[in-house]
C-alpha cells in the first residue's frame, strides 16, 4: 500500500514539474509567434496532414517542440471559432441584452478545445511509463489528431449565414469525429511506442475510458468537452 502511495506521490510530482516546464515553453513560444508566418506554416501543415496524415502524425509524435507553435496556433484559431459560434448562439436565442449574463457559458464553451487536448495529453503522459515523452510533445501530437474537429468548428460558422446548411455541417462534423478517432489511434500508438495492435487497442480503450470519466465530471460543472 505504501509503495502505491509513494508511486502516486512521485507521479503527481512529475506531472507538476512537467506542467511547469510546459507552461514556460508555451509562454516562450507565444512571445515569438508571427501571425503571418504562422498562418502560412499552418496552411502547409494542414496540406501535409491531408497528403499523408498517418506519417505526419508519427513525425510529430517523435519531435519535442518543433510543432508546438503550430499546435498553439491551431488551438487559438479553434478557440476563436468556438467563441464566435457560442456568442452568436447566445445572441440568436437570448438577444444582445443577455450576452453578459450568459458570459460564463461563453467562457465555458471556449475552454472546450484546450481542455479536451489537455485531458487527453495528461492521461497519455501518465500512462506513458516506458517511453517517456515531454508534455509539450504529447500536446502537439494530440492537437494534430484533433485537427479535423478544429476544421469542423470553423466550417460550422457557415450556419451563421444560413441555418439551412446545418445538416451539411452536422454531417461534416460527424465525419471529422471519425477521422479524429483514427488519427488518435495512430498518434497515441506512436507516443506510447506500442507496435502490437492487440495490446495497444486495450490501452487506447483505457485512454478513452479515462477521458470520459473526466468528461462526466466536467459536465457537472457545465463544461462539455469533445
């Protein structure tokens, strides 16, 4: 029992240390972001993802901070898309007068992309005992696997101009969800360095179970992550 407590304590300390290092790296990265250059870089990144998604995911999983800036940029764009959609929905259903009274709901909505990536990243970091990866590396990989959902959020903004297109955007989001699951499988597999599908599928299911346990907890706070 004491060994388990010691292991949990060491793991908690390791997560705390890694989180601190990740925050520092993110701050340094954000300071050096050039929006114009990063926009072009992200466009190239998306093209590469479309051409050969599995190999690109594997490449990202084996880099430390190379793709961190791109990952942050994608998360920012994703968050902005969610913010616009959430604000529009609040105005559409409640009017301008209720925007500020529903501000907490908007804030909860824009936290969804970041929280989703962080939850998956921390779970993988904890499970990754044999092949240690930095949290920044894991965040970059997880963000890359979530790229289809980020694109789906941007496409969903089309409903602002025409609600009739909602059936198309809903179908597109479902397609992107399936693609995200596939990318996640290969991305997490590369992070955990498990080439045996029969053993990794169990780990993949475990990651999803842990994620949805957190999901259920967050729903009580009114936060619905992807």
